[in-house]
C-alpha cells in the first residue's frame, strides 16, 4: 500500500462479509501487510483505506495465496488504483 493521500490511513481487508484491520500507512509511506489465509480463495476481497470522513476502496479483487496487491491510495477514490500480481 502506498499512501499518496494527505491523511494517515487505516487499512482493512473485507471478504465474505468479514472485515479485518491490517494496520496503518502514514502519508507518503509504503505499508506491507499479509492478508490472513482464511480470507483468500472464497471469492473476491476488497481493501479499504479509512481516514476521518474518507473511505477509499480497492474495488473487488480476486487474490490467491502468494499474490501481491499494489494499492496506490490517492487523494480521492478516482485517483486510487489497485493491481494484483
């Protein structure tokens, strides 16, 4: 996760109706997190970056164990993107 937003962002992963906090990413920094194995392989997941009065979502992602999500958190949803590789 790369935080190009002006706010400290709390990072969550959402899968099958369950949500888990992964950590925080400060402005202008990169955070690396591991998604719990039990949240993968049962359909799409979504990563959420939360700050006061702002939520930026990755969109639905199909992710398998061992893959990496590159989530670029922009100042707004429209300038944010997520790529799986």
